[in-house]
């Protein structure tokens, strides 16, 4: 499940997007397309561990227990960053949602669950892909960040309205803090030792101490704070408000509000270029999936002022920056087809010059490219696509065995963005 906005202002948009994903469960199989490495159903997050040269893709799955016992209930795919080949598939809890790295410890933290009662956290060894420990965690774990200085992971639980802090070495729960309603995206500034939690229904940000896990301040922001980005160099926190198309700038030391910036559309993704002092925010002029123009805004990472707005593909969903080469990667799904209940047969990935906004490359990929991560050492970008356009996985239910349909699996496209 690609859950970005949970607030009331955009619930309808999410419902449309998720309905479309479920509708794709019965798409007729195709045999050709741009291609990519096949992963499990419904890929929902991707991270690159440059130290181990591994990519980890979280696959949320589409099964509904106990009916779909043989369908994928979620997994993590481990790929090689150099060749882009799949190395292994890792079994974790049902419906994994997000992943974060504690790179110095070679650990990955995966949160799973999509109901108030089920939920788990899996600790992975990023060298071997082995599951080191699994622990239960209720309240529907949603998103996770890691502070590599304290080796603490912070996990939002949207149904419980809590943030759980655990030790990434042992997996032991250290503290659980009550925050605002429907906490979702979360960010951390290791330099200031602060954690920032967007409470989508309360329209607030909870500021936590990264060592104790306790709430030290609650700050009012715009409508539906859907994403959070931090810049350790400027000590700034950027809160993207999906409900009123704005960005709130906070001080990363004490959480004090510094200003509000208007955006040209609904913010969909954000990335910070610390070396150049820039923040990039992709926006769409319509809610998730519907037809709308796309833009990427370049902002001053100290003041939040908009420096440049560049047109990109329709419905941009992901952005990442290679700070070494100064190249920015933007994914665009294209408009949602309401009649067919799916995205166009091909997605687009654009590579731009982060300094000027000039278009450098355009790549055609599989259906529904969403999130993207970059390996700066190799100059490779890894894009997760909602579904592939090549041969798909076979039907998993006996009553569908006769039908010429497939439960579509996602793909990962590896792109060379350095040349």
C-alpha cells in the first residue's frame, strides 16, 4: 500500500489510488515492455545501502488472509547495485510498509502491518539479507526512520497515534510516545538530535528527543502534513502540507516555525541536496493519480524561498538527488485512466541538472513508477514500478486458474544517470 496522505482532505484521492492498485490485481498479462527486475506485488519503498552495494525493495503484497493463502503477503527483495540483479527474497511480516537503514551497523528496519491489531518489525542484516529479529508491534506501523548516531529507530503507528523508539542493535522497545492523530511520515536530524513526526489529522508536527524518545514540543503546521525532509547543514526541517499546497519551515534545533511557502500544486515527494543547499519538491495539480501537470520546485534550503519551478511529467511521484554529480531524478506515472482503472502502459523517469533544472535524460520504464533511490558511488538510480509489462506471476487461487489473468508483480528499473 503506497500510503502518503491519510488526512481527511485527501482521503478520497487515496481511495481512488488504492482501488486502482487492487483493480490491477486482475489485469491481463502482457509479454513485452521496457522491462526491469521482477519483484513481488505492490512495491512500496526502496533504499540503497552503498556500503554493502545492496538495494532493498519493500513489497507490500496484495493478499487477503485467509482467502489468499498462497498469494504474496509481502516481502523484501534484495538486489545488487552494480548489476541490478535480484539476489534474494526475504520473508518479513504481512504487508510491509517502509524500511530504513542503520548503515554503520549494517542493519535495516522493516515495519509491517495494515490493521489496528497486526503489526511487526523485522531487523535485517544488510550484508546477508538474513532476518536477525522480528518483534510484534500493534497499532498498524506505518513509517520508520533511523538515527544512526543513537542507533534508535522511530516508528509511527497511525491507528494507535504513537511513535515507538527501539534499539536497532537488539530490537528492544525503549519508549513509546503518544503524539497527534494519524502520525505518518517522520524525519530525523542527527546533528540536533531531534525527530519530527507529521500528524496528518491534527495538522501538527510532534518534536521528539532522539535519545529519550519523549515529546518535547508540538507545532501547528498546514493542512495534512504528508512529508518531512530535514537538512542537517542548515538545521532546517521542511514540512510538506498536502491539504493546502504549502511548505512549513521549522528550526531543527527547537522546532520553532520559521515561515510558510506556497507551492504550485499538491506536494508528492521531496529530496535535499545538502552540498548545494537546495530542497527539491515535486508537485501535481490534481490529487494522486488523476490527470494533472507536474512540476519540481527548487527551494533555498535555508530560507525556503522558491528559486525555480520546472515542468516535468504528469503526476510526479518520486524524487532523488545524486549530490556527487548534481543530477536529480524524477519519476512520473502519467494520468490515471478512470475507465481502465490503471496507469498508462509506460511510465517516465526524467534526469535533470539540479543546479539549472535542464533536462538531461528521459527513460521509459514499466507501469506506475513511484519511488526512487540513488547509489551515488555508482551513479545508478533504482525506480520501483507498480507493475511490470512483461510476463506476470501466475494466478494463485484455484478458482482463477482457468482465467487469462495475472496478479501483477512490480519491477525495479536500474538507470545509469551519471553519463
